[in-house]
């Protein structure tokens, strides 16, 4: 046995402490009172008991506790060759980890990686077993603990670079699991990779078993040059009654040299429509903006292409676009008082572009309950609700419609209308003296989430002169309050739909909110939230799962490489699930539940593993619905080819660094004393034993003390 910090044994001098305590401990004097000392003989007192030890058991316990605690601090470990280093001879268990992330497609890295993997297989001796693992963001075990070299070589020869990003942790955890279960005396993992720095996040609780080694085989380059198309942004506008889109592409130069005259092209539905040249400084970003164009089809496939370089996977950026489908909104207003109650609201929604709003404004006198059909959101502006309208509103909301109620003097509803969030009360005047303000906003709510960042809009600037009282009943919740505690915005979910109640008018009589900059985005967020509008995602990233709401039970996906992938759709909770009004790229059969048409009640999930365009459609005989195009791009973080020091990764998973030469002998690869001590952790058991002995010593000491009194 050896000790990591033997200097702590100097503290053994403390063993003299319990001995001295036993020798100099004074006896407790027992005082006896006598009325007279004349009959007592005077005898000189001699303390003989101080010169010898009475409680040997107590002394030994104290000495043992001190010795164990000192030994624990000295950090002991068993210095055995069989535990500290791998066996010199014998059969091997080898795990070959091959990086297949898309950065391995840079220049000839993949060819070099295949060569290194074949050399590792050919280096297997008789009796050796090997496992082959391909990895990018995840790990895929191709073969496990086999002696069939021909099978391993065939898998290596047939392997290809994928579209995923590099993550070392999954592969190393698989290797750890295989080596933990291995029975052979020598265990080794061979990691073949370009060792990208972005793929390792530091210590991730991965530790190879005692004696196992990790041999890194880097296939890096001394200098790299790479330009990636990292993002695409869109600006929509109208021209001559047609929607036009302007595409701006972001580019990154991941090299030490500037790039000049780089050609960047825009393809629409497989045909190049524009091309521009751009100059990028070293290790810098840039952008290029193409001329606006009209979307030629309901779903347009677009690609931004940069001129080819040594890493072609990040030179293309794919996206899908569809013409914006406006949100259909019905505004019903009270026509009295000789003023246009919905003037500010209609103008705020009328200038919306992302999304656009299709408005239908009707006075209450010309409104019929049948007008609700065909609208995703309905606004009731200071109008009474009674009779058949209440029943139609209840059905409209429960099927997924959104209802926005703006309160005023004429607002009423029956107490039996369950979709409403509470009971109306008389108006509260704040115009006399100090006017009211909005004192509380729930910034976690989707309506106000846009305004939670600093300098994104201040609702406290709006003055409130009057509002209708509203007694809120559970399960409705208050989203905003005035400074006197009165409810300003209340929400209640009912069925598949939502109801929002705003307790003051949206004109300049009861408040001046309509004159503040926050009014326009506030109205846009409110109506899109009620209509369940979601902006369609123009692209996904490799590794994500695409979720499609559909009316079909079985779907079929065609991958960019032509692979046919069957998808089994699962039922959503509730047969009449509310659909979302997505802008373009929509799921087949998705109709607004407010129209009464059946909405999508199934959900199809597809894991995206390839770069390019997926097409999802119904299987033969599945209903003939149109297909959905999904654009998928690589993770551009992988475009950074900055390498990691392989020894940092080796030290993290084995507790020691070793040379990168795969032919280095393992007999010289010994563990450091600190590594051996940390793994054995003998000090922990010694410390626990010392504490336990001290506890026993305390009990014994107390018992002896009571016995002598």
C-alpha cells in the first residue's frame, strides 16, 4: 500500500493526547460533611491513581480513531500492477469509433478515415474481438464484439459521410458500455475523427474502465478554408396586388484568408433565378440580398447556393415558402353614440403583413349568428350578447374559434354563457383626479411575451379614464390588471377555443392606449393568439423531428436521397382537435375548426436525417391529399473546423493522456498515483471507520462516567 500525501502521518504525534488525558485526568472529589474533626486521624494524601491507566478500552478506541482519520487524510491506495495498467499480453477487446459527421466530408478526410479504420481492423490479432461504431450527433453500433474481419471491412467500405453534427459523448458512452462488459484482458477504443472543438463540451461523466485505453487517430488538416451559407431571412411585401418576397442570405467565412468574388445564387423550384458575387473578410460574416420575386406556386422550394469549396455540405441552404394566408377576422360593433368604435382597431389590423388580416366589420344591427362561419377570430366591440347569439358563440369557441370581447357601456351577456370568464359589474371612473394605468402584465403570456425585453414597449404610458368592472370566476385567469387592482385583460379557455376580455374601450374616450406605439403590436399579438396562427417554419435542421397535423392515418415520406419512409400517424387528444392557421407549408386537410369543417385530428412524426427536401404525402388510397414539402439544413455550427486537442478528450475519459500513435505499446501506459487513488477511494472508508469509532468512544465514555458517580 502507498500513500498520496504521507506528510499527514506527522500528525501521529497527536496519539500522545489521549494518553496524557488518561494520566493527568483529575478525580472527582467526594465531599463528606462532619460536625467535628476531633475524632478523625490526619493522613497525608497521595494520588497513586494518576500514575497508571485504568480504562484501556477507552484509550485504544481514541488512538484507533486518530490513526484512521490521519490515514484517511494521507490518501492510501493499493499500488497493484494489475489494477494500474492494462495487461501486457492477451487478447484485446477493441472498439473502433468512426466519425461520420458532415465535416468529415472536407477534402479527403473521409478517405483517410476509412483507411485508418481498415488499418485498425487489419491490426487485429487472433483472438481479438472488435466493435464498429459510426457516430455524428448520435452513435450507431454497426457490429458488436466480433472476430469477423471481412464483415467489419465491408461495413467500413460501404459507409458514407452523413449530414449530422459532431457529438463525441454518445460514441464514448457506447464505447464505455462495451468495454465495461468485455472479458478480454486488454481493452482499447480507437477514435477516428477530425476532432472538432464544437463536438466536445468538456467532462460529461464518461469514464473508461480501469486499464482501458483510448487511441485518437486525427484526420485533420494543417490549414482549412470554408465558407458556409448560415441563414436566410425573408421580407414580404405587396406589388400590384401580388405578394413579393425578398430573400437575404447570411454567409460566414471560417478561414484565415479573405474570400473575394464568391458567387452566390438563388434557385426557385430547381431553376436559378438570380446570382450575385460577394466579398468576405477573414473570419467574418456577410450577407447578400436578392431582388424580390413573386411566389410562383402554393409551396415554393428555394435554395441559396454558394460556390463550391472543400466542404460542400454547408454551401447550400434550403427553404420553403408559401403565399401568406390572411387571418379572417369578424368585428361586430355597437353602432350607437355617433362614433366609429372600431376605427383604431380596424386600422391597426389593416396594416398587418406578417400575417395579413382579412377584416369584416359589421354593426350589430346587420349582424346575424350565421356570420360567425368562415372566421378564425371574432371581435365583439361593446355589444350585448343574448338569445341565439350566445349559443352560437359557445359553439364557435368550443370548436376552436377565438373570441375577443371589448367591454363598454352596452356590453352584456347572460349568466348562463359558460365561455365567459366572469360576471359584469358597473363601470369604474378613473377620470377624476389621478387617472389609471396598467399596473400588472403577465409577460409569460403569449400576448405580452413580445414586450418583456427592455425598451420593447411601455404599457404604463397609457392613461385609463374608465373601465368596466369584471368579477373573474375560476378557471379564468387575469392576464393584466390596472393599478387599482381591477382586471384589464382576462382569459378563459373553453373546449378547443379561447376567450379574451378587454375591460375598457379601444377608442380614445375611455383610455388613450390606441394612441401609444404599443397598440398596433398588441392588437396583432392578441388576434393571432386567438386565431391560433403560427408562422410556418421555412426550414428544419438535421436531427430535429418534424411534426405534421393531418387527417390521414398513414403517411409516406420521400427523403432527399429517394428513400421511402412510412409514417404511422397517431390520434391527437380529442377527435375534433383544433387546427392551427399556419402560413403555407400546411398539413393537408387543415381547416379552421371555426368553419365547421373537420380539422386535422392525427399527428405524424418524422425524424429528419438528411439535408435537402423531404416530401410527405398520403400512402396509396389514403385520401389523395396534397403533399407537404419540408426543407432540411445542416447544423452550421459544424462549419467551424477548429480542432480540439485529442489529448484533452483522452484525459477526460481515461484519467490520463497517451500518445496518438495507435501502435504505441500499452505496457508503458500506466496510471498516475493520483488516478489510482481517486478511483479506489480507500480514504472514504477509513474516514467512516474513524467517525464510527469516535461515536462508540463517546457512548463508552458516558457509560463509564455514570458508573463512577
